[in-house]
C-alpha cells in the first residue's frame, strides 16, 4: 500500500485560489460602490448650488 501525502487535500488549493480572487474582486468593488454613493449624495448637489451662486454678472464662474 502506497501512502499519498495530502491525497484528500487537493481541493484546498483550489478553494484558496477561489477565495483569493473573490477577495480581490470585493476589494476592487468596495471603493467603486463608495464613490458612486458619494456622487449620488445630496451633499454634492448642495455644493454645485453654491458654485452657481459664485458666478459673475456675465454668467461665467470665477477662476
């Protein structure tokens, strides 16, 4: 009888690779989700309203 080291553990390497790439994808999507939420927040709309108030009489924004 021949002894196979780790014969029942070959799935562990595959699981590790799947978990690694899942972590990479989640870490890549988290900032995208955060930035999208920031862009859709009402606070950003208030900031653009304030910028419109700083326009000259000619209608062009100050620089």
